[in-house]
């Protein structure tokens, strides 16, 4: 299980779908070699330098936090069952209500689809809030997500960054 990197009133809490096996084993967010999260954070403007997974707590210095929608680690997010999202909804909602971020950035559509109950959602800013936070749905930075190049990811995250600064 990964420990959340979280505090009250952050600008953004980035919400991964669930931990990968390597991240869970390491106890570090986005520690898989092929995961592009830290590179994208830097190249899109969120951080002035590329943070290493072992230094993820530094995200708090920039007003950002990290959590996951589902705690169970898997090698692929599509291994999760619908029931796991349903079972994590109350705890996730309580967490967001307590910590009150301005924005939640869902990494990938799976968690937000499950939590919102919508069948189709667009990328980017969503029309409704979630627990008082504005919502953006961003492409997942996993190396398994071959549908998005590094440039595509940087552009999508950069659009989010420019919208909140």
C-alpha cells in the first residue's frame, strides 16, 4: 500500500487509479521505470525540476498531493474490479472532503467514470465538481498507456497547469 502525500487545501491532488506492483513494493508513487509522471510534472510546468519518486513529498512544497482511487496494487489497472471502485468511493470522498483540494486531477478515466457514474467522460475539465473540488481528467502516465506519447502527456498536463495558475 502506498502512503498518500497529502495536506489540507492543496491546489491539486493527483489521483492515480491504483498503485502498480513496483510502486507498491517500493512504497513510492510512480516508481516504475516506464512511468512518465515525474517527467510530465516537470515538463508541463507543475514542478521547476524533475522530482524523483523517493522525494515525492516535495510535491507538497508546490501545493500538490498524491493519492490513489483504489489501494490494491496490480500490474495493470484493468485488473481492478468494478466492486473495488465502488468499495473505495466512500473513503475517497471522505478524504477529498476532509483535505479540500481546489482541484482533483484524475489520472486516466477509469476512477472518475466509476466515481461519477458516467459512461462517457471527456478529457480535461469536467462540468461538475467532486466533493467541492474542480475536476480534470488527464491521461494516465503509465508506460502501458501507449495511446499517449510523452509530448501528448506534456500538452494535456500543460493545459491543466495553465488553467490553474
